């Protein structure tokens, strides 16, 4: 039977990140996907392609969620950029009455669009405890865990343990290409075991959409029956191929190519797990 996945996220019209990325990743798992939009990112070419962020009215977010939850029985829900405190609260209320696997990408930091750290306390109080899997990047992990900036695997593990103690069942800290060295490193902490995933850094470019695509792949993997570990490994493979084959655009931040693992796999991309 076809699996169904919902993303609650912002729109990134450049196509690499946001709900556009999520829907494309869901397709890679042959899942049926739909999206409730929380905010819209556009770019001002006269200001060096700076981001402009427009929030969707919380009542409209509520209506989107009520509509789609009435129409479909989902196998997983993923959330991405929620933008406003009000929209994050709307989602938390809806999730409390649903037992679905929930993949929470706690977007507090976005390339170019700056930080939204005012959402931190609300995330910790309302959404972290509901997460089946939470996928912070290094900055988000440090913010959620109240730690200094993270620059090591030990720091990633420390943050993961704190975020797990806040109620998230599985914590995936996305080091990506940001730690020093040749490898892109992510870790999973399930409350007992730390698993470390490594792949070679595939290029030097700034790529938009890696975080979104990683989390939406995990959601689609879980929705289609994978274990959490299998889903995270599969997500890392898909994102690595997507980065290796990214598309340049006029903003200077390239767009991840979502189907690359299927259409033009890169020989250098292999994920090791220990
Ligand atoms: O990568 C974070 C992110 C999430 N959601 C939207 C975005 C971005 C970054 O560009 O545009 C809509």
C-alpha cells in the first residue's frame, strides 16, 4: 500500500530546501506526500539575494492541518521551518492528539535567512517531547541543549544526550560537512546507543536544502517501514548524492538535487556506520 507523509514547512521557491525539498524526497520513497505551508521564503535580487520571510496566518495553518488530517491517514509527519511562535503552537496542538511518527527538524538557523532562536523555548517545551526523531544541525543542537558552539563528535554526543533527556526519542545531530576533517559526520542517539555515520565530504560548495532533505528522507523511510537507523542511513546516502550533484543558481548557494541517488549516483559517496 502507498505510504502517506505530511510535511509542515516553509516554501523555498529556489527549490533546494523547504517543502519543495520534502515533497521531492517523499517521491524518492514512492510515498504520497502533501504539505501544509507555514511561511514563504523569497529572494531580493537587488539586495544580493537576501531572503525575505512571510509568515502564513496561524488560522490558515490550522485550516490546512485540519483539512489534510481529515482527508488522509498519514504514516508519518515531518516539520521544517515553522517561522512564527504561533505557527509552532498550532502544530504542537495538532500533534498532541496524533500518535503518528513525527520527525522534527528544529529549524532555528537557515543559510541566508538568519536565526529564529526566539523559538527555542517553545520547541523545548512543546515539540521536542513529541519527536520520534529530531534532526538538529550543530548550531541548533547547541541552542536546544544550552551548550557552547559544537566542534567535535564528543560535543555532538553531549548535545544529543541533553536533547534526549528533554523528551525526543531519537536524536540525530547533523554535523554534515561542518566538522574539521575529510568526513561529513552525523550521529544518532536512541537513549542507549550512539551510532556514528560518516561519508566523504563531496564538494566545497554551500548547498541549500541538505538539512530539510535529510529530515524528510528520514520521515519517508519510517513511513515506508524502515527502522530508524535504516532510514537515517538511507537519508544520508540520498543527501550526499544530492550534494555531489547540486545545481548552481544565481543566489550563490547551490540547490541540492533530490533524485541524484537514483538518476546520477556519485561513485565517491558511501556511508559507513559504527
Ligand atoms: O534549510 C533551512 C530551510 C528550511 N525551510 C525553508 C528554507 C530553508 C533555507 O533556505 O528556505 C523554507
